[in-house]
C-alpha cells in the first residue's frame, strides 16, 4: 500500500486532480486528505476538500482526515461523509503545532489517553470495523509516548496506524527514528504504515505499507513537463479560487518544494516575488 500523505495547502483536491496521472504513475493507490476540523454542526462536506460529487468523483481512493477532540463532533462528521459515499476516514494524532497540540488536538491527543480512546472508539464504531485509521507521531516530547499507548489502540479494529517517525517537538527536523517505529510495528495488532522522508532508492525500512508526502511533491519538479503541469495547476486553481492572491499563495507553496532543482533554482526567486498571475506566468517561462 502506498498512500499520498496529507500536506495541508499542498496535496489538496485540486492538486490530486491536476497531478492524477503522476500520482498513479508513482504507484499511489490512496490519498489521505489534509485535515478537516471535526466540529459539531459544521458540515465537512462543505469543505473544499470534499466538495463536489463526493467519493466517486476522485480517481484515487480518498480517505478524509479529521482533527479534533470531541467524539460527538467526529461522529457527526463521519455520518456526513458516509452519506457522500466515503468508506474510510482517518484521525489526526500527529499535528505538531503548539497552538493545536496545546489544545489537545493533533499530537496533543497522545497526552490525553482517555480522549484518544473515545475518538478511536467513535471512529471505529461509526465507520465500521477496519475502516478507520489513525495517523500519529512517535510522541510529543519523547519518542516512547505512542509506544506506551499501543495497548489502547490495539483494543480497536483499526484499518491501519500511520506513524510519522518523529516527535512533535522535532517538527520536521532530525532523522526519523526507525528503531522506535519498528518497536511500534512489533507491538501493533493493526497494519502499521511508515511515514517520514521516505526515499525509494534507500528505503529506511522493509515495510510494505508507506505514506509519502514531500519526497513525491519534490519529484514532480524534476519531471521534464513540470512547467506545463504547473501552468495547468495555475489554471485549475484560478478556476476554483476567487482572486489572484490565493492562487499565488498556492503555487508559491508548491514551487517552494522545487527550489533546489536545477530547472527551478533560477525561477524560484521570481516565482516567490510575483504579485500577479501574469508575473507568475512570466517567471516560469
Ligand atoms: C505543509 C505540510 C502540511 C501538512 N499537513 C498535514 C495534515 O493536514 N495532516 C497530517 O496528518 N499531516 C500533515 N502533514 C504531515 C505529513 O503528512 C507527513 O506526515 C510529513 O510531511 C512526513 O512525511 P514526508 O516526509 O513523506 O513528507 C503536513 C506536513 C507538511 C510539511
């Protein structure tokens, strides 16, 4: 199993559609969406991530991901996505940002085992056995926190557990901790998906199930038609967003991943400082 990682602002629905061919060519069979807040009464189907005709519209299997700490709100959201045809869902237990984790959401759930358990229970009951998954970091401060929670997670029929093999405190720095990842994998009753700087040329682990985000996004910039693909992405983005500013923001975020690639090295400073779509199009000539 090879899953496209959720990267908020990057591996969004418009990205998955524009680059669907490249995503399929790279062997991805599924994508987990960037997180959607699970709030009671706020319909997740109104989120752009899930808007449109629902699950059937995407060529790739899509698993909506939710962030939150209210089991009732999660149930409400899961009922809604089921009504649109989604068969699977994922819980974010990994978001490392202090503003999120200090409120007990994302990786903060690793610090509140009772709430974590209530969320996992709600998810498994609502989606049905083997249809709900969890994505987590190794811990908040210490890499042994998730390992200590495995007895709780093992009580539920999770579809899989994705482990980004870093602590929240590490953010995106340092190397993934493969040893702790393997300890979790050995303790887990559910399949465990590896995530973090996965390098196809030098796999960090022999695990068959992987989730890949940034390395795939970078690889797109190395394609011989990356420029044409980007122009298409600009058009698709302009069609769904209002005004130039959000389009510029979206494209700059993507090209920032390509700034060390020879073709994009000189273009990146021009892309970064573009203030209109006309300027942006000139910059990537
Ligand atoms: C810009 C950005 C946005 C992210 N958004 C999410 C998110 O919405 N949900 C989530 O679970 N992880 C999110 N992540 C974490 C990634 O899914 C992934 O765990 C991390 O980037 C490590 O994998 P990689 O090295 O393959 O990119 C995000 C990471 C980045 C860099």
